[in-house]
C-alpha cells in the first residue's frame, strides 16, 4: 500500500459494525481504516524498495536478506574460528528449517531485523569503527544498524546496551570519529 499510494491506510467498513474486533496483529482501527500499529519500519523500508524494484520483487526481499546474513555469518565465523568451522556453520544455518520458514514469511520483521544485525556485526568485525580500516565497512555498519532499528525500533534498548558494552571493552581500538560518522549516516 505504501509503495503504490504513499500511505498505510486500508479502509475496512466491517470494522465499524464489529466494534473494532477485525484488525489483525499489530494493526489498529482509527475510526475509518486499518493502520499499522507496530513494525511500521518494515513496511516503510520494503515500500521504499518497491519504488525501486517491481512489486513482484517484494516477496524476495526477506529471503535475500536471509541469504546475505548467512554469508555474513560465514565470514564472522571464519574470522573468529577457521574456514572448516565456518563452512559447517554456514551449511547448518542454511539447513535450519525455522530460518527459511520465517524468511518465507516476507512481511514478518524477525528475519530482516536479525539479518541486518548480522550484517552490521560482520561490518563491525571487519573494522567499521576501527582506525585505519576501509570506510565501506563503516557505511555498511551504519546503514545495516539503522535499518535494523527502523524495522524493530523497540529493540534499540538492548542494542544500545550491547554497543556500550562493546565500546567499553574495545575502547582502545575504536575511532570515535568513525563512531560519529556511523551515527551521522544512521
């Protein structure tokens, strides 16, 4: 709806008759139409992508993010452990049925949120906020983190706590200038 009309409203006259008992999960009734109540960031993000790609591509955004996250997961495990462990972990992730079940539910926010966090973690591990590292990692980290927060804004509290925890532990390696740039890009 956002991609085609630029709004999130869907008229539902039966809801007046049913005394606001018709809306599905995370949808509310504002007196004349159904409007999103939660996870509006995912609708906005995918609506923006549908303005660039055809509407038929909508059902492929979440699985594509899941595949990108699986690749990022491989590179994270490879950097922390070794190539063999990373390959086994990657294959096991790709064979995990719940991963693909939720990835196939293309408007559920869980897989895009976790996928974007994994991608941000990969960029962070590759030096997104470290001195003398490639700036592309800073950009990827900032965009992926910002989109993850847009998709599920309620999760910002534990993400912020984790960020502060990591900043305290790795404070000697952090370029605060890059942290500022990441926040500015976000």
